[in-house]
C-alpha cells in the first residue's frame, strides 16, 4: 500500500507542478489598442509586473502594431492600400492620440506636457525600461500583413518576435494573468 | 496513521481536480464592444483557441449584442424606445464600424476590401468556423431587454443561449483564461 | 519512509493552499475607462461576482478615477493644469457619457431613461450595492496625481484605498479572474 501512496503522491505532485509552470507567475497581455493612454497603461503594467518577478509577454495586434513603428524608417515597394494605411495610421509611439479628450491634439499635448512636469515616464522611457527588464514583445503577423507593415519598419527591441494568435494562446494558457488592452 | 495519509491524499486530490475542471483549459470572453475590429479580434481568438483544444465560451453583452442581430429579421410590436435603439444600432455583423479610422465609412470599407484581398476570414466566415468548432455563444438577457432586442432577432447559431451575468461568472471562475473585449 | 511521505504531503498541501488563497476565488479588475457603459459593466460584474461569494478588488485608474469624483466637493489650491483637467473631465459618475451613440448627450440621456423604465440599477445604486457587499475599491495614485485630483474629491466609500500598480499586480497574481475594462 505504501507504494500506492507514493505513486499517488508523485502523480499529484506532477499535476501541481504543471499548474505553476516553472514556479514563476506569468502575465500575457494583448495590446490591441493604439491610443496613447492605453499604451501607457499597458507598458506601466508590464514593467511593473516584470519588476515584481512576473514573466511578461506582450502580444501587439491590430492598432497596437502601429505604435511599434520606427518613425525614422521608410520602406518602399508598397502597394497603394498599404501606403494609404501607412499614411493614416500614427507613425510610432510619439504620434499616438488619447482615446478621450484628444481635442484636435490639444488634450494629448496637455497630457504629455503634464507627464513631463510630474516626472511620469514617457512611452519612450517605458519601452526602454521594458527592454532592460526583459518584457517580451511579440507582434501579430496577420495584423502587419493586413496593414501592410514590413518587419524592417518595426522598432528595434531585444528579441522582438513575429507570430500568430496560436503563439499568444499557448502563452496565455500557462499564464496566471491575462489582459486585453 | 496510513489511513490518515490516505485521507489527506484524497482530500488534496479533490482540491487539485477542482482547480483543473475536466482537465481541459477553458477561455471565457466577454464581448462588450460592437465594433468591427474588436469583433474580429474576439472571433479570431475564440476560433484559434478552440482549434487548440481549449473550451471557449463567449458572453455577448451591451454593444456586442447588436452584432448578433440577424439583418433579415424584422420584429414588430416594439415600443418607441426599442424602435429607436433598433434603428440607431448597427443591424448585424455586416454593418459594424471600425473603432478607429471609420472616417464616415471609408476606412471601414477599405479594411473590408483589404481583408478580402489578403484572404483574411470575414466576420461571417469566422462565425461559421466558430459554430463548426463548437465555440459556445451566450447572450446577456439584461442587455437585450435594455436595447429592446427580441430573441427571434438574433442570428441562428448552434445552442445559442440567453443568460445573465451569473452564468458568465460561473464559467469565468473555472476558466484559465478570461478576456474583456 | 512514512515520515518522508508525510513531509511530501505537507509540502504539496502548502503549494495547493498557495494556489487557492483562503480557498476563496478572487476577481481583480482594472477600471481604466471612464464611460457610462463601461462603468455599468464593471459594477454589474463586480457586484454579481461578490454576490456569488467571489472576493472582488477594483482598481480605478486613468479615466476611471474621474468617475469616482464626488460632484459636490470643490477643492481649492490647484495649479492651472489640474484646474483644466478638473473642468474637462466628467465630474463624478452622473456625468459620464456612453462610449458609443453619445450623440451630443441624447443617446446617453435615452439610455439613462431606458434604464429607469426597465428598473435596471443606476450607477449610484450599483456603488451602494458594491459597498454593502464588500467590493474593495482602490484608486491609482499616479493617475490622481497626473490629473490633479485630490483625495478629498473622491466619493465616500468604505475602506477606499489609494495605491500604485504594484498593489494591483499583487492582487491580480493571486486572483483566478482578471479583467481590464
């Protein structure tokens, strides 16, 4: 009988281990929105979690991908539609608008000014901190294809990956926290 | 003492079982938004998860319920307010607007055109795939009542259910992934 | 050997306990949005969960903080920017707009009227119910500082706390449900 107990015990242990992968909690976040305020929230949560020892994977999709564009890069050879989207979407994280109170730019400018005065970190700084802390960023290939963005247009970020929804779901399944922003 | 060990073991087993219901991971999703881009994201995530063997329950509420209207159905006997809401809200998933860049219809039309060209699945196709894969759809009764929608106005979908917030919460409690879209 | 079994058993028990803190499920919710419809959803989910025996912690941040302002309170000594934000942001939960169909106030007024007719609880009532049921509300200090809100401007609510993102993450890590609204 003691063998039976040991077998059951080992079986249970395995199950418990599987429930806490690596023993480290993980946060999976879909960054769907492309507005300044939502991006700020996403990056503050991501860097905060990482600072607390939580693994963080961000999956940028749809409007979120536009926030990852590197403003200084210009890529040729795009078809008409891709050019149109390229012009209409904000070029990188310094061109994002507030989701509320944008007011033809005045609200957004006020908010940025205020953040500087209060010493709140800017999006630029938050991406830098994220890179230093090891927040993983993955970009949705389908969204990039749809909007006509090319890989070389994306910001330089350590280990930036391009992937599909399956990759996000595989991460989300073994995460203890998931957020859609 | 061995009896004590067995009792403790069986107790633990029960607790572990309760933590992983059925052994199969589950995704519970609140579809609150009624915009084309958000609906696309919701359906791509739902069908993707289902394809990976994850149980999926979608709970359509507020603006999301308007996306589930069957355009060809007209129901009479509505009071004035319900008629007003019926007119103002998009009639079904082919009338939804983008949350960004709708631009009086041009942006939304461009996006739909682009999706066709890139062979990305349309919302119609995604709902069909969802039905085939067994994504469960539940509709918030309170929202339907508020906006004056009747059950016969909703799309035909296998095992479509009408329920309240308690049903969602019961599902969410035993899910490993929850999203609010 | 029986000692070894007991040690392993006790170790496992501890791990399982840690996975279900207090044995009670918990919902952590970020209330980022400040629109009437989103606030309604947040409060209906929160009170519903609490009624089902789930612990609920709401973390109000960004636009969500404006919804927590007490309309009757006026605080002096603010700098110019804080005054501007104070004027532009909705003053408390009775001034919130719908995220869709606001239509210069007509849509929002219609929705409120409809809710009264259908006996759906108002935001005022939902906050009262939340307080009675013991929904915990925490307010993001960084957002308050950014928008120039002072503590005495916030609504009276039992055990209202002011905190940072780390507090939310600590709650979220040990929650079985997390939502970003």
